[in-house]
C-alpha cells in the first residue's frame, strides 16, 4: 500500500510516478506492436512533464482539445499537435492558429462545410499551413458527420485552401459496460468507409485517427475484419486510469496512477435510519462531479474497494462503509480514485508527484483552464 506523504495537506491530487511511467510505456509498446501511431490526448493531464514522457516513449505528437492547450504545449516544445475538435474559427482564432503554424505542425478538426469555409476565409493565405481532418460519427452521436458526408466536407475544406489530411472519430460510446469492443468495431467500419470514399474522390490521406482509452488496445484486434483502417490512436486517460476505467475493466487497481489524498473528517456507525458512513474532505471541487448512470458511485477508494462514495458536495464526500469492516478513525487519510480523471486534474493548479510514499516533486497543471 502506498503511503500519503506527511508533507501533503488534504485534499490533494497525487501522481504515483512509477505507475505513470509504466502506463505510458505499456500503451506505447502495445500500439507499436500493431504498427499504429500513438498521439495521446494531453487534455487528460495538461502537464508538459507528462507530455515529454509520452513523446520520449514514441508518441508521434499530441492531441489537444483547444487552441489554448495547443499554445501551452507548443510553448513547452511540442512540434506536432492535432486539435481534435470541430473548431469554429473567427478572426481571433485564426490569428492564434497562424502564430502556432509557424514552428508547429497544426491539424484541426472540421465537421461541416460551413466551418471549413469560415476557417479558410479567416485564415486567408495561412490556410495552406493548417491540416484539416474531417470528423466522422462512428456511433457516439456527438459531433462528426456520417462517412457518406465526408467528401462534401473535405471538398469544402480544400476549396477554402486548407490541406485535407484525413479523417478522425471519437468512439465515446465505448465508455459503457460491454461496449468497448463494439465501439472499436464501429470505429473501424466508419473510418474505413470514410477513408475509402475520400480516396476515391482523389484525396491523399495521411491520417486515419481514432481511439480512446477503453478502445485503444482493441484497435486492430484479430476479431476485426481485415487489417486496421486506422493509422493512429488518441487515448488520454490511460496515463492515470480512473474509477470509470476500473469499473469497465479496462485497467486494474495496480494501473491507477492518480488518486486524491483525503482525510476522514466525520464518521457515523449508523442506525436503523442511516447507513454506516464517513465523510472525507475531498468533494466535487477536487474530484469533479461526473457519474455515469452505470457507475456505482462518485469515485472509489483505492484501499477499500467495497466502500462507495454515494454523495458529493463541494467539500464533502459521503462514503457508505461496508458492514463487518471497521470504520476508519477521524483524521485517517485515504486515497480516492476520481470517476473522471480529466475533470479532476483541471480543478487544481498543481499535483504532488509521489514515489514509494515520498513526495519527489510538484508539477504545475500548465494547461489548466485553457478552454478556448
């Protein structure tokens, strides 16, 4: 069991350095063995120190969600960035992209004729410096177009002066019990079909991009028909793991690199009307409030897997404690696994880096709040 260093005041986010580095290496090796490029999504961690480790392990570049995140990682030396989001580009966004496109290879998502035309109009002569990647809906039904609509969007992007480089999707429907394999299969089919149509229309594609943490290691699996249509994969959460991935079976407790150190501030043995419970000082302002309908709580306790976080307030986490197990004492410190680690990281200015129970560093969440 890893200890919470005495120097840490709760609540505080802790990153286990050895587990983090093992996760980075494992994903890099798994995708390398399949001949797939790894372009991890840095919105999960938002930290240059982690991005540097991912790139050193073989990642071809980084994925980000916003221009602001791209600016932060470019400032810290990243040279190949994909903003995997259907940007709507106006004059201010165009100016920021022009500044980035000098030293950095920049790609952006696009999922409509109108967005492609707006991008070209505002980027002007710099449009040719930006790669457009058409977003495909592979079953998540958020943003993205059907494969049959990809050619129209690509032609609009090319007509606006952008370089059309490929297609991408987010198989987000894989974030549910029993769904990762199905989502990976639908991703393969949708991207493969879109790529075929674009190639037939005369486009030379260099990027067929997909993946998420639940589906990344399923991409190119033997049960999929034929070779993988994808060229690159963009998982993010894999570096840390979280309670969602744990419940989905996509990681184990040994793979969890990020936890929130919390202190027991209230405890109750319960009675006929109330459950046995304790309250931790880590509420929604550090854990985030995400809870999918299928999740069994608002997070998990690393060293007490049967306990359940049943309610969150801003500074309280109510934990229902299993019968037959002693309640922790007031003042005892516990490790909490957030449900959705990306949200938790964006709530703090820095994180504690821990190795074998010792505090070894603090890393600033450099891209925190860079939401535009």
